[in-house]
C-alpha cells in the first residue's frame, strides 16, 4: 500500500549522552568478530595461527589494532634479549637468549673480562716478584750466555769471528786477532790454507747448529716450566671477575658456561703463545683475547611489554635483518657487529603487522617470511648464494628461533588469490579475520563511535565537535552504510572529513567543529555533477517537472565515478502500437544495455503478460527508450518507471512529471529494493530547484528502502515544511496510483481505461483478419 512518508520518518536522529572520555580511551563493541578472532589467534600458541585481516587500511585503525594486540600480549610471555656471540669459530656466530636487559650486561661483562685478561697477561710478562719464574729466566739467560761464550772462544781459537744472523751464526776468518780477512786476501792464500779455513768453518757451523738446538731446547724447557705458573697466576687474578659474573648470571647456566668457556680458551691460548718477550707476543695475545665478540642484536632493556611492530616497508632486509659489508682496500669484509636485526627479531615474543600490498610488492620477502614462519627460525644467511657468486667470504650465523604472531592486512581479492594459488598460505595464516565496518547503531556502537572521534581529534590536534556536529558526522556514516540504523566505519573518510572541517574552523578562528562544517565538507558538488546540472538548467537535457505526460516518466539513475556518486534524473518514454506483445528496448537494440537491464526487460514482459495477456495474445508492441542516454544502461532499478510508462502509453492516461520514481519489480509486480536511493532523491531535488521550484515535488521509492533514506539537511527541512514529498510503494499498483491517479480515479479505474484501449487493438486485429 502506498503512502507518503512523514518528516518524523525521514529526518535523521542520533541521540547520545556526552561520555566522560579520557586520553587513550578505547572501547571495542561486543559483537565485533574481528577482535574476537584476533584474541583467539593471540591466545593459541601453535604453529601457523597467524592472521590475515580483511580490512581497509588506515593509520587510526592500525593504532586501534596495535593497542588491542598489546593489551592481549601484555602478560603472555617474558621478553628476551637476542645476542650473536663469537665463541669457537669466528665465522659461525652462535645465538644466545637472555632475560630482557641482560644482553648489554653480558657485552659489558665480556669487555671487562677481556680488559682484565689483557692487563694481567702483561703483568705476568713483566712481573719480577715471582722468584721461581725469575730463577728459570735467569737460568735460561745464563745457559744461553755460557753456550754462546764457548762458541765464541772456540771460534777465536780457530781464527774466526762470529756474526749473528737471522738464521743463526756466520763465521768470518781473521787475518790476525783484530782484523777480518777480506775476499781478496782469502783468494791470495795457498790452497792448503784455504782448505783448512773451510774445514774449520764447517766444523764451527756444526758446533753452532748444536748450540742453536741446545739453546732452543733450553728456552723451550724453561718456557714450559714458566707456563706451569700461568694457570695459577690467572686463577688468582681472575677470581673476582669470575665471581662477579657468576652472581650476575646465576639464573642462566648457559651464560655462565659461555663465559667460563671463553675464560678457559683465553687462558689456554695465551699460555700457548707465551715466549717470555711481551713485545713479540703482544699482537698475537690481543688478537686471541679480543676475538670473542658479542652483538646484542635485540635489546629489550627498555621494553616492559611484548613489542608490536608495524613494518611499513616489508623488504627482506627489513623483515629478516641483514649482514652488512665494508669495503677495505678493495675487499668486502664483515664481522659480527655488522649484523642487523629485522622486524621479526625485534618483535620476538610480540607481533609484526604488514600490509598485504606492500609485502607482495617484495615477492622474495613474502617467500622468506613464509619460510621463517614454517621453520620457526630467522636465517640471516638468506643471501649466501648471491654472496658466493661475488666471492665474498661472509659469516654463517646460526638461525635464530622466534615466536610471535604475524598479522597481514589486505583485501578479499588478495586473500582469495593467496588462498587458492599458494598452498603454503593456508598453513601459515590459519586465521582469517574481517573488520566489521557495518555496525548496528546501539548504545555500545555509539560509545565506540564517540571514543573514536575523540581519539581521532586528540591524536591529530583537531578541535572537538559540537553535539550537532557529532550528529551530522554520524549521519555521514549512516549514509555510507545506506541505512539510518547502521554505521559504516571508514577511518580514512572520517579523517578526511575532520581534517577539512577542522581547517574551516581554524580559518574562521572558532573553537569547535560545527554541523555546517561537516555539511560543507560532505555535500560538495564535483565538477562533473555541476556540468550535468547546468545541462538540465539550460534545457540541453530535456526533462519536465510539472504537468502530466502520456508514456513519459521521470526515472532516476546514479552516476558513480569512483571518487564521487550523484543522482541523475532520466526521461523514460514508451509508445505502443499494434503488434505481437513484444517489448522493444531501444538500449538493447542499440547494444547499449547490460545483462541485468536485459533481464529486467524480460521480467517486464512476464509481468505485462500476466497483467493484460492471460489466454489471449497481447495485440500491442511496446517501444521503450531512455532519452538522451548515450552510454551503456545497466541495472533493473528503472523497472517500475518502465512498466508505468507502458501502462500510461496503453491507457492514454498521463503520468505526473513532478514525481520521479525508482524501483525494481518481479514478474508478479512486487516492488524490490534498489541501491543509491539517497543520491537519486537528492539528484531529483536539485533538478527541480533548477527547473522550477521544489514545491509539490517528490520521489516514489520502494517501501523496502525506507531504512536506507538518509538525506541532507536541506531536503529534510523542505520535507518538514511540506514542500517536498517522499512516497513509498510495495507493488506496481501503488506506483500507478501515485503517478497516474487523480481524485476519484485509482488503480481500478486506470486499468478499466487500459482494457478499453486494449479492446480497440483487439477489434482492429479481428477486422484485419
């Protein structure tokens, strides 16, 4: 049954009480499935329970998600520091996990140990208070002196002087006791004397070799005896530092074992280097002591809760980490301190969030992310093949175990693509969550909406909204939802509207965002809409908004450019003539109709056949046209307008031009809901203002679309004042009565006229036979 809607039914209402909001207030509606699934994934400590979140990305929404995840991870597990250490093999760093904050302590402790070992080693070399060590050294020096003196004496007796060389001794014959024989003098000697000199030199060389071997044995024997004192010396001198680190790391046997092992290796290796001469040994000793290194890869000393990291650029390096190289003298070298952590390690024990688009723009990053999740380890050696190709001698670090949740934010299309074409995806992202953007308006969602607006204004330093401003913003979200009883939460659009509105407030030097600021921001006419409306005003697009016309009705369409959508009234006409009951659609005949429109025409034929055909063949053809439409027409929302124009054309009863209509029908004449009802109503309203006045103008819409009507303030005011009207219909009968009926003339009278006209065609049809 048709009826005119009252202002009470049309005007948007949003009643709320001012909530007492505090900084960082947060409220999650109870029915939001996304947060329930996120919570479930965070609680399940099993492999693969990571989350693909289907949602439109925005900074404000990201902040909400991070806050929620942090709240649910707060007491989940203790944080650890991650360290890479050089212990046995400096090319193969090992991983150590320590309690949060202990990584730096371990590094400082190792540096202190190394400094102490360097100092006490030097002290041992130079310490003259150890009588046993000094006696051994004195004995070595004495034996060395005795052996060399004897060799000198033997050489002098045989007429030679000795000179020390790098490889031992050289014997030079003497001319007398003070002068050395030169080569010329040697050549002048008789062969017998030459031979004697050579024999003596050979004998002395053998003696010298024996002396060198004996000196070596004496020194080696003495050094070995001295080395026996080094162990006791180190034990006494390192007792305090060992007790210190034992106390620091008493709860970590692995760390104590690591430090004990390093101390033992330093003591053993430095002892092997010992040669009594510190200057000769210094470089080798320092290399040995300081080769042990620690890189605190992840330091959680300042973190009190598991980290939640949004990785804006999820490249392989940023996700996994990297090993950097330095160019020194043309060679690329690296060490443990050039190893850098990625987000997966920084957020160990917490959560990493990435955008699907950004991740898939780095295909290798997606591959390595999956590999890391499936293995439970991060391998910084992921580019080894490339490095070997460049002939770089890099590190082979031990992979790092990690335990955290990964959240990917993306859309349906990417989810379907990954789910259907990547067999690993469903194994590593077992939870699919979807942000519920469409929310029923109730006390819970009102509170959530108010807190969201409050926080958005606080974070962005916007002025706060007046009550009327809040209501208008709520109306904007209901328009987005196309339902006065729902919100469509779109953080991007909210932020855009508030930013522009806030700018207007600043320009006017006011202190609140008012209703008008929101209206001016939301209801802006784009250039394309202005140009189309100018064509209506200049009669370049023909349309009547007064009087009646036979076979001519004002339908409504929506132009959607992607960045804006608006209503565009269209003239739909129909003429009929003797025929076979066909419906000729100009759009279809001209290949300017889509599949849905073609289906709607077939539905019309079914309805008309039911209405006026029955057992007899309809003797009339109908010719339908969407006037001045030169693009493709699609959709079925003009079905009511088309059938009314057909009834008008056949009955010869005019259609009111001051009322436009939109609606779809089925074969039994029931009116079905359509989309874009607000844009259509507002589009006709604007054209009426341009062509005439809005007084006594109106729009007929499906009854099932009543909840979808959320109109701008201007139309609401005109409806309140009784100038503009909105009617509802549930069937074609309602549409006929609203658009074609007059006083004392309803649907039945109109159908009687239609039957009379139809008989004329039938009689003529029979006569022609």
